[in-house]
C-alpha cells in the first residue's frame, strides 16, 4: 500500500481498510496493517468492527463488556480509494531508505544480509513468532538473528509454547521485550556497511544504527527464511 501511495500519501488523514481479504486476516495481521498507517503519514488506520473483532475484545476485555462501536457513515465520501487484488501480491520487501520502497521479493532476492531482526510493535506478536519458529525449526541461520517479542505477555507466551527452545536451538539471540535495535537502541545496532532484513516499521537512514547501514523491511516469514540463507529469500519455499 505504501509503495503505491507513498510516505505522505495519507498525510494527516485516516486510512480505512476494507474488503473480503480482511475476513481471512487474524487480529495480529490487522494490527500490523494499522500499525503501518503512520508510515504513509496517516493519523490512524481503521478496520471495521466484525465478529472477529468482537471475539478479540471479549477475550481481552474480560471486565469490560460495554464499548462503543464506530462505523463509517453510509454513503461516506473518501478523499481517494485504492484497490488491491491480494491474490496477486507477492511477499514484499521495502528497500532502503523509506517504507515506500516496497518491491516484490522476486526483484530483490539474493541480496546478502548481515542480520535478521524479528520483532517490534509491528511484527513481534505471538502469531509472528510462531511463523518464524515454524520456518527456523531444525535450521541454523547463516547470519546473526535476533528475536524480540513485542510485550512481556507475548514474551512469556512464546516461552511457554516452546518457541524459545526452537530459537535457541537455531542459534538465535532472544531479547527482552523492548524497542531494541528498531530505533538504534541496543541488541542488533548496525555497524557501517551492514545490511539487515527486519520486521520493523521504518528503514530511514541511520534508523537501526550507522548512517551507512541498510535496513530492508519484510515479514516475519521473509526475515526467517532470509536468516537461514543469509540473503533475501522468498519465504514460500519454507512454508
């Protein structure tokens, strides 16, 4: 989406996502989409309330059953609309140094990486970690691979499910649930010339470390597959 509209394509606007593909997406996947809305300049990202939303709220708001559901007005007018055929979308990678640099994995596969970073508020939820663990199970990454769960709750759940055992056996580094290297904080900060395939949300110059490093934004599946091969890799061969 951002590859089409640009990093200022929704500047100071709201982005609403609709369509049949959303019914097939988990709440975690929806959260990734809305999390990335700000990278198009939007003030917020919105997905309409449905049965899956209700189920999620009922599970997570056990002590609060009363909430207000907001919906778009019937016949509402939009500044612009963009349509995507999700059946034709390949795994995407955002090339340095903007989230709008998205290209299909086929156009960049084979580029050597120095690090894989799996986590962040964008792609560090339990579903993301399960996907990465499924691909990494029984494999040994060819490059430095760091796993950072998004929250303490997710960290504990991943540990309880045995995902940490898979990451540990693969030789990954498992970090505490923080922003970590996403903003150049710690644990995976890049040196000059290093390239990282990352599941984070921003790949600006110097975002994860040295101004001469490079960040390639990708899904947890792509990051895990790329970690195994040490280069940008189409994850579909591992799924």
